[in-house]
């Protein structure tokens, strides 16, 4: 079984008329994802290769019963777009946009939590895919394989590599999720791992973290207390110098906080198998699921 999205998911794409939005949306539709609508203010009534365009999400949801929003909107307008999707009735919002100001992210996060029931994945994330069912984002479906291992990562590229390593060993995935590397993400490791734990058909979990923040340590404590399924983990940034931002806005070590060593120790103490390189993920998972 999958989490968050499946073959019944109906997707409205914010920014479908733009280059990136159109490219990935049509690619996802070709994969089998049910892309039912797009939005662009002032473009209502038009269509993109048969997909109807609406002026706003509320109209799109009313006409198509869309329940998931995929957001390809420039950084300056992304906060308003995400809130529009939440108020418009979408249960899940997948925000691909990177470069959103941290102030906007914080405000967006607070409003979503206080005033809506919507869940946010991202921003600055590759989205998620339930192999064989639906792809909502920019993940390459060609490297996936339907199966029973859940994957969650702060890094989009390392998500792809983890999936590739699993698929190469014929280990399929239930759902693969990139939560994004910004300082104020929507869904956390814990949010996703809790769903994998509750999913009866997910047999193991791959968690990929990186330096910066305390999300991995918090996830480790949750794993220790609440997760019975095997967890394989990799932490990126072992050689990163303190005080220097490494790629992701949230990947920065300050003093003794946010270090790879602290995260590795916390996960090891929680019972996770922590590998030294991402190329070891597939074999490590094969070993733990085979006992």
C-alpha cells in the first residue's frame, strides 16, 4: 500500500501554463497520475493538452474534485499559492518551488497549522511518488519499482539515488518522499515515518538526512519509541565545515548543533542501521529485511 497519494488522487497544478509546470505535469499524466486541472489567474477557460485551466484553486476543486495541489509558482508568490490551495479545499499541497523567503515559509507554516486541515510537502522538494500509482512532483519514475519499502529524504538527489539502489536489487518502494531542505519544511521526518509505520504493507523505511537543524535527532527519538519496522539511514555532510551553508538553506552546522556525527549517533542509538555512503542503502535494506 502507499501513503499520501495513490491511483485515486486527483491533482490540480498551480502554474500548469508555465514551462516547468507543463513539462512535469504532462510527464506525470503520461505515467498515469490523474492530473484533472491547472490554475493560472486570467487563464480560466483555456486548456493545456486537454487539461482545463481555472483562475483559482477553489474553482478547480469545485469542478473536478481535485484533492492534491502541485505547486510550480515563483518564490515571490508561492506563499499565497499554497494558502490558496489550502483554503480551496486541497488535502495535500506539494510545493516544488525553491528560494521562498524564510519569513514567508514561517508565516505559511503557522497559518496552515492554525487555520486549515491541509498538509504541506516542501517547499524546495521533489515531491513524492507511489510507484505504479501516482507521481506528484519531479521524481524520475523510471528508477522506481512498486513494492514495500518507504523512502523519506531531505535531499531530492539522494532520494533518487536511494530509490535507484533499492530498485537495482529488486527491492520495490511503497512511496518515495522528498520533504525538502529548507529551514521551515511542511511535513517532517516524523510526520512521514509515522505514516509508514501505520501502513500495513510498508515493511521497511529508508531515511536520508543531512547536517543542520535537529529534525534527524527528533526522528531518531520517535523511531526509538514508536517504530517497529527496520530503518536504514544515511546522513549527508560528514565533512562539511562548521558555519558554512551547504547547498540547502537548512544544511548548516552551528557549534556542536546539527552535526552529522550527532545525528548518526542518535539514529544508531535508536536502532537504525546507518550506512556510510548512499551506495550502501540497497544492500543494507536487503540485509535487514532478510533477517
